[in-house]
């Protein structure tokens, strides 16, 4: 799959003419890949909960999506406004929390 276009500053990717915040490039690829996997698992859980009309499960799954997106730098304080220590802390804590919540999911 081809990489999406980026804005000149690298802060955003452009998909179908819409800007989306890019993943923090300082996250090591192994950690970023794991976070993307946890994000996809959480998104699938949102779909399952919606189809099952389980509002509580949907809230929990959406919370997991949010945690992964923040850890990736795609939500929350923009990664380019944080120093390296803040960025490292953000993705490490988010990865730990995503793992914990995902393992509790089963």
C-alpha cells in the first residue's frame, strides 16, 4: 500500500483531500505497529458492540480507540509541540494502557 501524501511540514497526511494528523515519527516502528494493531482491535470491538447494541461495551471500545490514537500522537497535544521526553512518555504510557485494556477484553 502506498504511503499517503503529507503536508510539507509532515504534521498531517492527506487522504481523499482531507487532512488527518500524522502518527508521531519518533515512535519506534515496532511500538507503532503494535499500537496500530491494538487500535484496529479496538475499532473492531466498537463494531461488535454496535451490532450487539451494547452501549457499555461500545463506550469501553471507543475509550480504547482514543487511548491508542493519543499514544500514536494522532489526538491530544500535537506531537510537534512536545519535547522528546514528553513524546516518549505519551506513547509508552499509551502502549501500556492499551495492552492492559486489550488483555482485559479477552
